[in-house]
């Protein structure tokens, strides 16, 4: 579940935080964020399934999601 649900949430939040500081037109920023979301989701899912325990997977994915959300909120 951490790989699927947590990875999805992280893939929606983190690209916004990464793209927000760049000086791109809105359409380009959306395209870059969409492309980054696929990479973020794949890495989050692989990391969650490679974790030693489900708790560790949830902690890592949850922490990354909260920090990414905070960065996106500050950047916007």
C-alpha cells in the first residue's frame, strides 16, 4: 500500500515543489511536472517494495510527501 497509495501522493506533490522555483511558462511547467511525476512514482514504488518493513516504507514515503507538500506550499 505504501508503494501504491503513498507513491501516488508523493508523485502528485513532489514535482510541484521541484518545478515551482523554475522560471518557466505555465504550460511548460505543467509538462515538466507531469513527466517528473512518472519518475517520482516509479522510484517511490521501488523504494517501498525494497524497504525492510512496511513501517519503514510508510515513514519514508510519508515524510517525503509531507516535506514535498511543505516546499510546494512555500514555493507557490
